[in-house]
C-alpha cells in the first residue's frame, strides 16, 4: 500500500468585469471615447480551498468580485497577481479586507515592476482617470520566490514570460485540469495593448504564446476578454494573429489613423476599440 491520497478534481470559474469609462482625453482623435477594456479574475477551487488570480482595479469591481468569491463557500488561500499593470491589483486591499487569511503573492520580478504603480504620479493618474473609484489604501502582494505552489495537493505552476504587454509577465498553469490563466499574455476578442511594444518585443511575445500553445491546454483564461466568450485555447492563436497583423499593417499604414482603421477593419467584432491601446496610455 502507499500513503497516496486520491485528489479531488479542481474546478475553475471566471469573473469578468465589463469595460468602464475613464475621465480624460483620448491620446488620438479617433476610436471610442476614453475607456478601459473588460478585465477578468479567475477562481480555481477544490472541495474546501481556493486560489484567485488577479484582483481587479476599482473598489466596485473588487467588492463585486469578493461577493462572487464568497458564493463559492471556499477558503481563499492565495491571491496570485500575474503582472505589474495596476488594473490587475489595485483592488487587492478590498479582497484582503474581506479575506484576511489569504496571502497575496507575485514573483519578485513582477513585484519590482509594480513599484511604479505605487508612486505618487501613477497613483494620481489612476485616481484622475477613475475618480472616486480607486481604493484609499493600496497594497502590494508579497514576493514569492518559488515556481510552484499547491491547491489541495494539485500543482499550480508559475510560467515566467518576460515582456509581453508589460514587463515581467507571468501566466499560471494548472496541469491537472489543463488550465492556463494567462494574464495579459493572452487576449480574447478584446483589442490588445500594443502601445508599449516594439517589433522585437512582439517577437518575444509571440514566442511566449507558442510556449503556452505547446502545453496543449484545454482552458485558457485571458486577462482581458469580450464578456461571454468561451475561455478557449483558440485565444492563444488569435492573440498571435493580432500581433502578426499589427506588425504587418504598421509597416504599410500611411498614418496613425490609417493603422487604427485597418486594424479596426480586421477585427470588427472585438471589443474595446480604444486608441490608447494602440498608441500608449493617457499620461494626464
């Protein structure tokens, strides 16, 4: 006989917050009015315990997420933050207040990249873009030095991916159920933040996407997705295709608006047709 215990199967559920308005001017005089794309948080849970991936932006989103988590009637052990964009962790204090026994973690590299989001200029910018909607208290996760952690005996594997739409991106892979929670490495029918990328960084991003595809996942949760669409592995290839189309179109476009219009025509059904996603975040 062995001492092994039969593991209960893990389940996954995805919370999607809709796109929201931002206060301010568009960086370019075309595209939709200034706003923010829909965003996801993912709950992975077993019979008793749970792990949350990413923590939303605003107080209202984080409070709604906390109430949704509570409906699952599980002990929230860990909150894992995939990358350093503040839309994925400014809601963290709200969640830790609701679930004080949970630990919030991120890789040391992600945590280092996050530091900018806690500087007065970035915090002021966030509060100006989302007036009255950002938590009074902003907290950072703890650095987590290891490549894996567990949930009810199942391995959750951190995949470090370098520069995608942000520096030091990561995804979380759960081999036992074929799940990848991809953060912003993958988008799902939602226009992508390429405003800080270069041709070289997009090549690296595509290589990271190929690495995720090679895992042959059955479920892929994108950091930003069109509400209601399935969390399909096809999103990996669609993300790659968008990056390749952007590279190709950027070389032949006659102007910024021409580039924007061509990409809009290629992806007419994708949500968040924001010029800042293509040309950079509003600075004020």
